[in-house]
């Protein structure tokens, strides 16, 4: 990549006439490119968002305190606490495109139903006992599960137990806000179905490998499968590592198993703006430093390790979350077996042809 | 549909000059359209293939006798006995596009490895103990399973037990033969791996609902999943009927559950020329008479019923096979719960835009 | 490619019991694979169709004689004389998939309207003065034009002049017949519009490079452009050769310009079963011998040359037609500048994943 | 659409503990959803961008003055003056996704070559004499032409005449900046080819209706056609209106012809983030008020009329530009025949499934 040259640059002479021209530009709501191009069109992505790590050990107690002080219900809608990237000026944007939050629901509480154009999911790092009701279909939430609420699906949550529960939410709120694509509508103040089935109707229709209901032959924009269960994720990763032991191609790199959650009607991403993946690394494995266009959020599900972000290393433990802004090099190192959930805006980048990846051959 | 007019037709006068013209056509390898159009371009499909039913009770003993008299090995390749549509002149074509056969493998026999451009599957109506080895991956064959060997995949079979086993094969041999697209290559005279694992490597990588290995992001023409297990098919159908009982949309019509086997990388058909489905009808259910462009083969997996083909009814029992040629009206009636496997050339018809369906509103 | 082994083959012993088994197979409409596999599943495609050349100098006079002896009208529908491949038993099949015919229309004659599921086109090697009316849209037919009548479009032709005209028709009649996909319906006994506009309505809407009517945003299975005019084809080929002279990548090989006719809504083939192309080779250019799965028909539009089919060379002149069956090696040599129209069943082969090409590095 | 309820809202009590909780959130880079949701997730898009009109009569003299005071060359790169939406805080963003600018090049000046991930086009409302050199291919720029420089194509411009020339640029700079997807690289300080051909090499290869070079069968992300000439656009629109006069379906609504510029390899938009269209309205025609998700910029090419934006009407004349932010109702009224160029971020909205349109049945 050629560096931006700073010398021999054609610059206008600073004269009274030039200043008058600039003033006249302002009056007409005009801005010249030549004074802004270095910022607007950098040689490589130069994100305002910064890499950052949020420790679960600090997040969770704050969520608990919210549970005591903040009611959940119509208006506030959700007891969700958003991760605010320190580079993005105080908004609850974990990156320019993504929202990540810890959501907390006390015993027998209900978060009322609503729907919005924004795409959403939940991932459960611990706990159980909450059902999310998506377009009327109650979906159990348990440790390790990924639960989907794609754009314009009504959804609410209720806690069926005497214990509180927390999980993370991921959405495309910043992208939607920035590009003015959001719609929002209230639904029932309660959830429409308080049943607590083991499996949602979507799973009962769709959760069979390679089988498609003959009544459901039209492809859907987002996945029709509301829940991706830990049991399957865990087994898929375990088998990849066993196949690797048998000398078979299965893992993405030595000691590193990974799956992508996909829409069974197309084999593509679960939602048009958000990709979700789960990674398992054997103890001692270090992934090569990698830069990608677009931003990602990771949460440690189990185990411990180290993340290097722009070369700076931080220790990771269960529940910790970190964000990797666009083109920031990152690398993971597993100390124990390390299980990590990841979500990103990669579908946006790929569908609009902005995706690029650069891998550093030297490890880290 | 307008009927072909038979009167007021422009016909040439039968003269010596006309006869000479026709003789000169012949000499130049020419044929006029005007003498052939009624046959070549009928108002609706007018298949030479006829509807026909093969009784399992007669097929199976013949397969057993073959087991005694006919060796299996290189050259003959398979102890497969093809269903020869009575309208197609003695070739083992069940329809103009499809091949269907009963294949039989005695105790500890091996059918040697080969590969061909033709797409193939096996479906097991009863028995177990054979493994088919597809591109080196041993795949267990058990009752109710669908096993895939897409075009140009090496495959052989071996029987690991002291009992014989039979199953059905489906291929696109007639289509391939007619259109000169076939390639064939011998592989190992034995199978390359005599291991007998419970699950194939393909299943261990792919048989999780909505999970895609990150190492396998390129879509494949045919399914990468070599086995579709009965356990999942059975449960998917059962759940559709339960959902129907709960008032949910799930079945294709009242009392009629059905799944299509699909390629998890795309959500589409398992192979480019062959569609496979499984249907379960509750006792007493009658499907409306239906005409479709393209041909289908059905096998009763369990239960009993009646099929009406062109209005003629025949009793069906476990293992019975029947073929429905293009545009022949067919209807199924379940006496007991009726489980039926179906395969067809529908992907050909759909990809080439020839698909049409007509449903008779009056039942049968 | 491994040759089929002829020795060490597992064969059943010819016994009375075996003969009884085969007789019992016959009685049950069964045929064993092991006696047919060499024919049914050859090592490489082994077409019954043979390479053949039809000389325009012999075809055209026969078409003229038909014009005197055979009326055109309802019933016979078209004064079309089909090319009958000598290997295909007397039917007017130029290949297992394709129909090619010379069609002849006398002064002021009308070929009545009809429609059929079969896809059709016309290509004009000489003459003018006929309009084909496609779904009510009159389309002028002139030398060098490709005119489309995709499946289920009504179409008829009328000659607006005092001179007769001939052209070639290409259809997928053999494929449709073989696979029982044909539907046919009579329309008006006359054409519905005797107007003779220079450009059809389809061209007026669609014949602009890279411009799509905002009223026509749904992609169509077949091209919405009824006519591909010689003026554009000629210019496109000429420019490719000029670009080549300027050292730019433009031609398919040195001295060989070529275009494919495409559906502007998708960039893909003009119809789901038929590909159409036009090739221009500079004097002296020889294309490498090439084998392809699927069959093609070529017509010399202008110039002279030699075609090698399976190594046998034949001289080509204006109007001559030849067929290349599947996997037969072919090569063209231009004596003068050689302009050739080509159509094939390649979309069938590609959509069903049977396409393969093998190029002989040694020229011819 | 349900309005956001403002009463009966669950709100936390303002206590010292709550304030401490919020302070602790801040310390941990967290922000609660419940205090931000009304802004972040509005009932319908609530853009900060405002509708605005820039008069060509004021823009052009400012561009001329820039020509005198500001050099064009390496560093500043382009003498482009961006339209700064009054609602977007002074940046040269015409909308959250789009950049629009007037660019000005004096006699015999050269704007140096560079490339960037951002997608760009130029549209010429008047003048001629400049060539833009795209990946080495000189492309003439003349009145009414649309010229494309898709992402990561090198491009520079040079004026071959003694007169200056101005045109508009459209890019996805704001989108790229916001989402950190931009890459930028300098090329030659001069353009690499000062030839001034009438037609670019891309046009010579691609600008034929429905013809695709056989050497170019791989689909491209962006159009391979660098220039869409006014001659074709004008004729396409004229023919739509003539067809409408003949009672044929051709226009988008009575008296309103329109085309979309498309990629001939796919029939889809010319670039992954930007749609371009041209509209022609007969005198007196009024389009219904329409809201769309996403933003658009229009430029009057010829004629006069009135635009209503959020109900406020403004007179339009040749060269005037206006922006319609997301979900702002807009309507055009033609006084004379009105020719309007339009570009938008619709491909982003459609590919990410955020597109929605609402048409007000009452006109305006």
C-alpha cells in the first residue's frame, strides 16, 4: 500500500480571495474535497473505534445492580446495558455497525414484545430459565445457545424461574441508526405465550440436518431456525478436532475448530447484516495475526487465553468480551481449551464487496 | 388446452413429385416437420413410459436367487436388477430419465469401487450391515437411511455381516445415456476402507442443524452429507404431525407430512438431477390427483395403502415400487399410516424451466 | 481415463438356472445391470449420433421444391425440413437434444400462430421480408439476425414480399420429446399483427447497452429481446479484432473473435436449453481440436474453410451446416475470413453439472 | 405504524444509587439502552440529514472561481466541491451514505490517477472535452453520459480542450468512512494514456445489446462498461413514451419513462453500493408522493419543474441538485418535459434487506 505523500502536494495559496471562496462555499452548504481527502479517504481503514475489552467480572455485577434499581417494561423495553466503544464518543456503539449489550432479567420478569427492522440475536454464556417468544413461538434460552430474532419479528422475553438470568444481545443498531433504516413497533405488553417448551416450533420444523419441510420451500432472508443449541455446536467442534486427529481435513487451522451458524434455506448467514460463529482452540494454539475489513465482537464462552489487539496483549477469562474494529490486527492464544463466540458485520462487507482479509504469516 | 385439430388441415397432395421430394429428403438425411409434428409436439406430454408397479414380494426373491447365481465383482460391478418400464422397450429404464434397481449383497461380499458422471443414491427399505465407501469415507447403510453418491465420487460397498442385504439404487442413467454425458472410471477392486464406523466423516462434519464448518465455505454442486439418517427423517415427520395437531402450519396438506432431502450448503436438491423426498400420511388421508411434468418413483417404506395411476387403483404394501411418468395423474390413499420414499427428476425440469403441476380439485 | 477392463471380469456361469432367472426377470419387467453396463455406462460419451455435414447448395433447392408442392398452414404448421442425424434412426433429430431445420416461406404466405413448451429460434443466413410475430410483437427477419421464440410464446410468420425466403430453425424438440415435457397449443390461423415495423417492441424497450426499463425489473427465464441484429453482431466482432490488433485482450484466441447472445436481465443464455454464439475467424486461423459434453450445430454465415470432425476434414461454404455430437473432437480452419453461427445444448449441460471440455494442445 | 407511547412507561426512580450505577456504567464504557432507545430506535427513520436543494446557477460560478484559485494535482487530487447536507454537521456528506460534488477541470489540466475502495461515477450535465482514464482505458465524457469508476479501479482525468468543463461526481464516501472500509492508493501523477478516442475499449467490447464477448464470461461485481452514452439513454426514453402512445406497457406510470443503468454481466446495479437511473416526465406529469428507505440525489438534466420534499415545493431548473433523505416523502412535477438523473444507495438497502417503499395514493 502506497503511503499518502505529504510533499509536492498541489495546494492553493492562502489568499483573501481563497478565504472568500471558502466562506462562499459555507454559505452554499459546500465543502471542498481537497481540504478533507486525507481524513475522508485514508490509505487503509482508520477507525475511530478502538479495540477494547470488557471484563465479565465487572459487567455482571453492574447488571445485577440494574436488576435492583431499574424496572423492565414498556418504554425502556429492555434491561440491556450496551458496550460503548471508547472511541465512539459515548454512544452505546461497540463498533460503527454493531451493538453489544448484557441483558438481565430478574425472577419472573417479562420484557414486553416489540419488533424492529434491526436484526438481533442473543447468546447465553451462563444460566437458563428464560424463554424468548419470537413471532409467538416460545424459545428456551440455555447456556451455549444462540437465539435469533431477525428484523421485524415480534419478540419478548420472560423469566420462568426464581433466579435471575443474564445473556448478551447483538444487533445492528449503529448501522441502522447511521443509515436511517430503522422501524419500530410495540407489541403486547406481556409475551403472547408463556409456555415453556423444551424446543420451539421453529426447531421442531427445521432442526434436522439436511431435511427441509415440504411446506417451507421458499427461501427466507433470515434463518427460520430460532435456536442453535449448544449440544450441536459442542459436538460439531469436538468432531472436527477428532477428525483432525485422524488426519482428515476438518479444522480451519491446526488445533482450531470452528463453525458458522447458517440459514438452512440457503446455507448463508443467519441474518443479512450479522454473522455468528463459534471457535474452539486447543491449549497452546495461537492464531496468526489477521486484519479484516469490518468489525467483530468476541465473547469467551469457556477457558482462558490471551488476545493480542494491535499487538497489545490482554488476558481473557470466561465471559469477557472484546471488539476488533476494522483492519486492526488480532490474534488469539489459547491457554486452556478456549471456546469463543464471535459475531461480526461480515455479511455487510461481503454483500457490498468491501471485504478484505490480510493474514500475517508470522504468528502474532 | 386446445385439442389438436384434425380437419381443415393443410396437407400436400400425394403426387409422384411429392414422393420424389420425400425420397430426395431421405437421401440428404432430412425429414419434414409436417408429417411428424403430431407425434413430436403433442398437446400435452404423451409418454411412452407407462405407470407400473413392482411388488417387493416378487422382487426380493429374485434378488436372492441372483445372489446365488451371479457373482459380484469387477466388470459387472454391481448385483443390481433394474426396473424396466414396460413402455420403454426392454431397457432397464424406469422412466426416460431415471434408473431404479434392487441391489443385493451377500455376506462379506464387496462391490468394487468405481466412479461415473451419473448421480446415484441408495435407499434402504430393510436390513443393515453394509457400508458404502464414498470417496474413501465409509458410510453405514441402515433401514430408512438415504445414502448419496453424487456424480464422479468413487464408491464401492461391502457387507460386514453374515447376512445378505438388499436396497434400492436410484440414478440418472437413462438421462445420461440419452444425452451422451456419461463418464466412467474403475477404482479399487476392493473398497479402500473396510472400517465400519457408526457415522461417516461427512456426517461428523455436516450433520448438525444450521451449523457449517468454517473450513467448508464453498458451496458444493451436490450435498456433502453422505447419509440422511432415518432417526431424523422419522422425527421431522412426527413433529410436523404434532404441530398440525397444535394448529400450526407444518404439513403440506391435512394429515400429510413431508420433507425434502437437501444440500446443506445451498438448501437445494441433493444432486443436480435427482430430488428425494419422504412422505407420511395418516390413515385415511387421500392426496388429490396430481399431474407433474417429469417422472417419479415411489417406494412404500411402511404401512399399506392404494395408489391411483391414471385412475387405476392398486394396493400397496411395504417395499412396493411404482413409477409415475410425466403428466400421468396420481393419487395416494393411506390405509394405515403410510410412509413413502419418493425420488424424481424434478431438478432437471425446474432448472430447465419445464416444470408444471396440475392438481385436480376433486380428490382422485 | 481408465479403459474398461475386458478380462478377469466376474461373470455368472451360463446355466439352466441362470436362464430361468433371466426369464423370470423378463416376466417381472426387470433387467440386470451386469449385462448392460458396458453399453449404458461407457468410459466416455459414446454417442449414437454421428458428425455430419449438410450442404446448403443441396438443402436450399429441396426447400424450394417443397415450396411448390407443400402448402403451409394449420396442421402441418410449418414448411420446415429437419436435419436427421444419420445415427439417430431416421427421426429429424440433429442430435439427441436439438432440432435444426430449414424453413421456407413463399411470397405472401403465412405460417399460423401456435405456442409450445419447446424453445425455438431462427437464424437468417440470407434474405429478408418475413416478419415473425411473437406474442403479438412483429419482428423483422433479415440476414444475420437471430430471432427468439422462447417456450410458450405464441408465434407465427408471414412473408410480406413477392419473393420467397428461407432460414434455419433451432429447437429443443428431441430433448422435449425424450423427456416428455412438451405442451402445444394452437393460436390464430393468421398472424395477429401484419404490421412490418423496422424494429419490434421488444427491441424498442430493450436494445440499448446496459439500460433496463424501470418498468421491467423482474428477471425473465428467457430473453425479453426478440431480435439480435446483425449490425451489432458484426460490429462487436470487428471491434474485438481491432482491439486485438491494438494489443488488448478481446478475442478468445489469436484471430478468433466471438460473442454469446445473452438475456439482458441476467447476462445468461437466451433460453434455458439453447446457447447461441457467433464466431469470426481470420483467414488462416485454426482452432485447436476440442471435445465438449453436449452437442452443437454450426452454420457458415460467410466465407469458406474446413472443419475437422473426429479427424476427418470437410470443406465448408456459405450456408453449410454441421453437427458435432457429444465428445467428438472438432476443429475449424478459416480459409477466407470465416463467419460462423453456432447453437448448442450447453445450458442443459451446465445447469445439470455435466459440462466438461477437453482441448487438444496440438492443433487438430 | 404504532406511535411510541410516552406514558405508562417503566422508568427507574432517580436516586443516588441510580446515579452511582450510571457513573459506574460510564467508568466501564457502558450505556444503558433504556435511556437511549427513543432516539436509537425510532418508530420510522428519523434522519439527521435534511432535504436540500443546490442551485446550479450558484454552484457553477463557485466551481469556476475554484478553477482560478485552486490548483489540481497530487495531494488534493481533485477540484471537487462536495454538497454538504445542512443536517450533517458540516462534512461534505450529501446523505449518510452518499457524496455528491461538482468537479471542475480547466483547459488542458490533468487530475492525477489514483484508486480507492470507494465506488464512483461521473454524470455530465453540460460540456465535453474531458477524458477519464479508467484502468488505462480513456473514456470520453460528454453531455448526458454516465461514466463509471467502480471501487479499486485506477482513474484520472484530463481536459483535452481550451475550455473548462464541469460535471458531478457521486461516491459512497460517507458510507465507506463511517464503516471503515476505505483503501486508497496513488497512481500515476499524469494519466497513463492521453489518447482521445470516441469510444473507450470497454464500450467497444461491451456496448452491444445482448451480446457478450466470449472472452468475458465471468460476471463482474461492477459493470465492465465504463460509459453509458446519452444517445442510448435518450432513445430508450423516447421509445418508452412512443410505446405508451401505442398503448403498450413501457413506462413506469403514465407520461413517465425511466431506465436503470445496469451491469450487462448480471442485469443488476452498476456498482454494489450505488444505483443510477434516468427519468423523463412529460409536461404536467406529477409523480405520487413516495417514501423510501435510503437516500437519493437528483439532478435536473433538462427542463423545469417543481419538487415537493416533505410537502415543501421548490422550483427546479437545469443543473439543480437535491437530496431526499430516508423516508422523506418526495414528488416531482414536470412543467416542461423534465429530464432528471438520479442516484441512490438503494443497492445497500436491498442487499441488506432494509428496503421499503410507501406510496401516497393521493398525489402529493
